């Protein structure tokens, strides 16, 4: 059974800092990995999707990397802003059948001015 | 292009009651998935519907059921509500399958008293 762990559970940083969020998964037979943002009580917004054959994806100030063999992904946020405050979730889709995503519990990020 | 919408936004029910939650898929999407997100947890996959047929189910009891209509809108029905059913219920639509990028709605917050 796939298990997804996100560390740290919570993070509070001053504006302008570069930061790294971590996601680890136990089964490396994945189809893809996706990072989401969730504002309090709201739905999920997709940030980056990395296919199993890819090593990284970039969008603006965000960069996500994937190391399938070690079961790890990182989300790098450059020059953080108060508007980045949210919960960040990673989800892993298993390959070879159902493609049902398994989510981590998320990292709650606060960027203070 | 319209996004995924869900209704109602909030709902309060008592234990033992039944509830129906609704979702309208993004235009052009024929696949919808439902997720349960308890407080402080990642979303858990309930089931997926593709062209009006259930096409994948997570570890949820039969009292969780669904429907998808010809216009690809969807309902989630929960019978015999339990206190642990209190959660944010998210639906997500995708083009054809769970392999595709999913677009999430804002969710319905269900409270069971």
C-alpha cells in the first residue's frame, strides 16, 4: 500500500525566504506525482505535475523535483510572499492499473510580512 | 470555460440521516472523482465515474454511493450518516481517466452532529 509523507507538517517563514517542502512515498512504481495548493476550507489547485520519466518541472517561482528511486519529491519556492500562505499537498498516482492518487497530509505554510 | 462547481457549500446533518452532494464537471470533462478530506488530512479517494458508470472505488463502505448524469454532472449520496463522516467533500473532473490532470471544485463542508 502506497504511503505518502510530507515534512514538515507546518512551516512559518519571513517574506523573501527560499524554502523547500518535502514529500516521500513508499512505492516507487508511480505514474506521476502532483503538487497542489489548498487555501483554508477550499478546493485544490494544481501547481505542478511530474511524470514518472521526468526529473523536474518549473512554473514561475516554483520548482518540483522527483527522485523515483529514492521515493522523494521536493517543492522549491523561491522568494516567498505572504500570498504563498496555504497548505501544500503532494499526490502520487500508482502505475499499472487504477491510477488512484494517494495524498500526503500536507505542509501548512505561513509567510509573514 | 467553466470550472468545477459544487453545492451546497456547507451542510449540517444529524447522525443517521442521508445527504446528497452535487458536482458539475468542467466543460468537456466526462470523468468525475469524489474525495473525502477530514480535518488535517489529505483527501481520500471515494470513487470515480466515467460515462455514468462507477470506474474505481476506494476503501469506503457501500453507504457511500454516486451517480453521474448524461451531462456529466454528478452526485455523492451518503446514507446512515456517522459522526466520522464530517469532512470536506471534494469532486474533481478530468478529461477521460484518473491518468489525466484533475481539476478540483471548492468542496462541500459536511458537519454531522
